[in-house]
C-alpha cells in the first residue's frame, strides 16, 4: 500500500481492437520491471490476456488489472478490450480510473472502438493521453494520425512527441529544442488560462514552471489532451509515455474528486485522502476457479484493512471479508490494507454487486451507478442433453454476475430461455465459456416472436353443450357476443344475464372456459387478446348442468365466434432509437422501410443523428449485426416494446404454416 497519493497513478488503457493496447500494457510492465520479459499477445505470454479464449482469439475479452512501480511511483492500470461487444468492460474501467491512455493505431487511424471509448471518457469527464501506436508499419504518419485525432475526437489534442522511423526526437525533458513545438504547446496552454494568455501575449513566451503547472491543470480539467507516439511491441515510446504519466497526468491526490449523494439527494464530495472515511465503488465482479466470486473495487478515500467489514450503502448491509487482494492479471496477491487510489478485490461477498457504493460505518451515501449499454442482440438457448439442462441455470447465473451487459430471461409466452448481449460475438463467447468452464452445452437459435391472435369483427354466438352417457349428463348453454377491443385492453367479461337464465354460480364457469380457450388461439395456436365477451343469455338443466359443462360450452362458443368473425394475427411493434453519423442516414432510413418499419422523426445529437422509428420485433433480431455492418460499427440502437399491431395478410399465412409445422414436429 502506497500512502503517498502524489506518487500514485490509477488509469486504464482503451482503444480500437487490435490497436496494441495489451502490447502497450505489457511494455509498461516490462519497462517498470514488473515482469522480467516482454509479454506478447501472439505468443500467449501476456500477463493481461490470461483466459483461454483470449489466447485463442489473440484479443482481450475481459478487463485486466495490472500494477507496476517506477521511480518511486506506483501504477495501477486496467487493460480493456477493444471490440464493441465488450464495451461494458470499458464502462467499468472508466469508473475506476483517474485518467485514460487511448491507443490509436497509426495504420487504421481513429476507429469506432476509439470513438466509443472517447464518448465514455467525456461522459465520465476523465483526462486522457493519446498513444499513437504501430508507427513502424508502412504508410503510417504521426502527423496525419494526429490530425485524424483532432478532426474525429478533439481539437485539444497537443503533440508531445513524434516518432520518425524509430527515433524519438522530442521528449518532455528536451521539448524546448524544437521552437515550433514549444510555441504550439505554449499557445495551447495559454488558451486554457486567461491570466497565462495575457502573460503570453505580453511577453511572447512562458517559463518552464508556468508551462508545466498550467499544462497539468489543463490536462486534469480536460482542456488539453497530450499525444505521444511509439511502437509498443518494441518498447519504443513507452518510456516517454511513462515519464509523461508521472510528470503531467493527475495523481490520485491531484485528480478531480469524486461525488456521491446522501439519501436526501445532497451532494457529497469525496476527497482522495488516506485519513478520510473509507469510500469505494465496485466496478467489476469475476468468478475465480479457486476462490469463487471476486469483487473488484476502487478505493476513492480512506483505508481498508484485511479481515474486517465494510458497509454496502447501496444494499444497506454489512459485508464481512477475510483476505484483501491486489491483482496482477490472473494473479491474486494478498495484502494487509489498501487505501485511496488502490484497486483491490475481496472474495465470497453475499450481497455486493457491480456499481455498489462501499463505506465504513453506516453512511447513507451512494455514488452514481454505472450506466451500461442496453443489450442489443438476443438468442434463444436450449440444452443439448438432459444433463446440460441442470447446468445451464448455474452457468448463466455466474456468467451474468460477471457481465452486466449480458441478460438472461424467460419469455412468459414462448417459454424460451433468452440470452441477450451486445452482439453475436459477445453471445458466442458466453456460450463458449459455458461449455469450457461449466460443461454446459447449449444450442443457440433465433427467439420466437410472441405473436397474439384477436377477433376481426363483432359476432353473436350461441352454443349448447349436451352430453348423455347414462346416469347424470352434462348440460351447458350460452349465448355470447364477442367484440374486438382496442390494442392493449386484453380482455373484458361482461355478465348481462337477467331472470336467472343461467344460475349465478355458473357465471364464473363461463368466464373461466373463455379464458382457458384464450390461452391457445384457433388460427395458429397463439394466445388470444383484446376481446370483450358479453354473456347475455343461455339455459341450464337443474340436474345435468355443472361447472365443467358451462366451461366447455363457453369454450366452444368462443371457437365458433372466431370461425365466423375471423382471426387477425398480431405482432409486437418496437420503439427503436438509432444513433448514427449523418453520412449513414439514407442507408438507415431505407433499411427501416425494408423491415416494414416506420420512421417517426430525426434529430441531431452532437455529431450524430438520431432516428426514431417503430419496427416489428420479427425484423429486429439480427439488427445489431446489420447496423454494425452498415455503419462500420459506428451506429448504436436501443429498443423497447411499443404495442401490438396487425400482421399484414401476405405475411400471416407464412407464419401460420411455419407455426403449424413446428407444433407438429413437437408432438
């Protein structure tokens, strides 16, 4: 535990997939002496990518916590995945860090992974340093990539070092050797501070002391974003980045303080001090094969000792724990205490989950919950064997506890188990882990659409059920009017029997018979909805009438009513909100129309356009992949249920036939 918070740096590394984030993390570890050899993603020797599926795919899937010491400074940093399917890991890491290192591939430029990471940084108001990587590749140009950063992300990006070939010819120590470089930095820094700007205009220059002090302040306040370049896999530029992190990026003591609210909504400032009350937030849960669930949290103030307790403010419960761990990839290192700035883990907590606020005592405060993106891709899950069926629930429970962007639910109508995530890759990784870690083998499919049936027009029907089989018979006679209701009204039953045509004790039997029949409609077997049934006449037999007889009579009357009145098939219509760059608007609106959707409106949101539409659910199951393909991953969408509407007749017949075949195959 390093209690000198001015010497502690807590940050995370983010960027596009394959941009070299993990290579940079390994280079930092090696340069700082935390490892005795340079880890490699290609050779499966990296500290960060330790899961089997990460090694197979040669890319990060989970965030990984790492640590190093350098020149009396202590670093804790998080390596994050770049694929959008795992963007939840970036959201988690951003909450735990004081600043970010955003890696840009010099060959690819600013890609969608960098754009998404940047939007998270700005939402969390986190300072950032850019690292332009892979400058040894052909057709790469530092200045061109720098300009791409300025055009795509921020005009406040300030060059700190340039790679030409493999030689760093500017560094923090000798930056004044290039007058144009020095002047550019001076002007940028001066523009971030009115008093400095006035001094710069009067004197034409700034002192090194003024420059460095103002530069640090501007970085902390996200007014300036330094840029360096290098080749992470060959340790070029890494030392310069480390120097920059130590000299200019915010320490734990110098970072912007975090905020919380008490139960009355009053804002509380959490000062990063060792002797302040203990306050922390959980940003990740992981399942370790040896110790079980690991709860990973960032300490924002105070000190926490091993073998003690803390108060979970979010759940209002006390949690007792034993060992405290510092993490180095998959390695768990026992420690006696942690303090402000530290990322630590404890095992086997009962009630604590991702996003929960922790404190000492029984404080009524809570930090802002983590805001994860809504899962956009769903698939049905069924076991391959009966043995797998017993394992699925436990496996999914554990995997979803690790990943808040993965949801599991059971559709009340179709009875299917549905797994939802950020994309097809995300779901496939979860299924692979179910098999690898928990020996649960499942088959994925497209979820069934929860169609409904309803009546086309109002009808009046009478039906008499009479059965004589020796002894007591069965007799029930009902006259009902069935009429369609507006969408969403579901069902109404109205009793208009007068004069005792049907005894009062059999009226509930009529309603029960109708409700039972509505569970499985007469067109394609989907539930019936949005009808009103008025019972207006009937007759009974003093001996043979019974509860069951009136149930059967009502059921048969309903069936006859639908045969005469006609059946309409209803499908769920979804509210869809799509956020895309303006360049893709034509393709998006055209695609919505091709999916039988209706565009309701468009509005600007920053650099993007928001398309609001209503689209049938049946057209949306693969939309996450379609949208990613059309927009190069730059588009996102959210979806929620709107209402049910009539399926066009040209499509109804195909659905009826398909469902009939499925039912026959099942029986």
